[in-house]
C-alpha cells in the first residue's frame, strides 16, 4: 500500500509531488523517504511528464527529518539506515530526467532545505524561513547539506547557516541565491505551475540533456552524466542496431560506422 504522506498528482505534462504530513510540519521518517523514492520512479516512468513540482501540505514545506524517527538509533543504524538512505533518495530526486521546481509554501529547515536544494528551481512564499539548524542539536547536515548545497550555492552561505546558525527570510534567501523567486503568501503553487508550463513547452529531449550537462559542469555526479549522454548518443546509431542484430543472429557484426 502506497504511503499517502507522499502524494503524486499528474495533470498533463506536469506532475505535483506533495509531502503531506502537516501535523509534523512534513518531517520525514524512513517510510516517507522510501515513498519519495517510489514517487520519483513513478513520475520518471511516465513519458508524458515533462516537469515536476515538489511542495508541502499545510504551513511548512518540510522541517526535515523527524527527530523521533532517528533520535533513538545507535550510531551504525543512524549512519546507514538514516543518513545514507536519505542521501540516496535525495540524489534520486536531484537526478530525475525532467526539471524539478520546489514550491516552498512554508519553512524549509535542515533536511527540508536539503530536499529543496535537490530541485532545479526554487520559488518561495514571502513568509518562508530557510536554514540548517542541525548543529544546534549537536549533529551535522546529513542529506547533502554540506555537499550539494555547497556545489549549488557556494561554501560561504552554507558556512553561515551551519556554523553560525543563520536563518534567512525568503528575500534574504533570494539575495543569497538559495531561492530563485519570492511570491506572496498563498501564491507559490500558481507561480510554480506557470513556470512549469514554460518548461513543459520546451523540447523534452533538449531539457533532459541540458540538465545532465549543467549537472556535469557543476561537478555533480559527473561520471553518470557523461555515461548517460554517451549512451543516449550511441543508442541512436546504426552500429548499435547492427551489433544487437548480429548477437541475436549469432554472426559476426558488420559495422559500417553509421551514426
């Protein structure tokens, strides 16, 4: 049975994924992380989907990890079952073939900001607060806060949030490059859908390849990006068709250098 706390709705070329645990400020437990990974698999398998909107239900985007979910874990379980799982799931989101827009309807703190950072575009409502408060609990960011966030936003702003505990307003976050646009309270889904429509009208193959190239230029999973691009290119060649045919027919391939 699907975890209803990660909800997926598809409207034409736009998929909306909603973190729906408002009574806990959309804080994640292990089952929710697994459900988010499943949601990513589902939307990526739908070739009609060209863009994803990620948002939260209620007054928060996400408060990150539920302390009750990890607070009682021993060190090994915490590192393997919690941190590594969250890292894999957020990486899955970050490497979706289609662009992802994070619609920040409320505060994005700790793992919630790490979740938003996995998106390609971030739009925030004016009341939103953004920060990485983990060190106030005696822990460190574990779902790519010191890795993807540094690559995408720069080390100094991450230092200020992690080491200094600075919390940014939506406008301050826009100035620092943490979000791309700020809209009025209650307007973020409309703004996200408008931006998603702009994306959906562009060439889906060009979008997918451009996203891979940008990630590679930014030092994110460069090996996978290079191999994916190379494989896409080779998959369209006459030589590959000949190689597969020769294997099936149990004969020597007669390559002609056909692109």
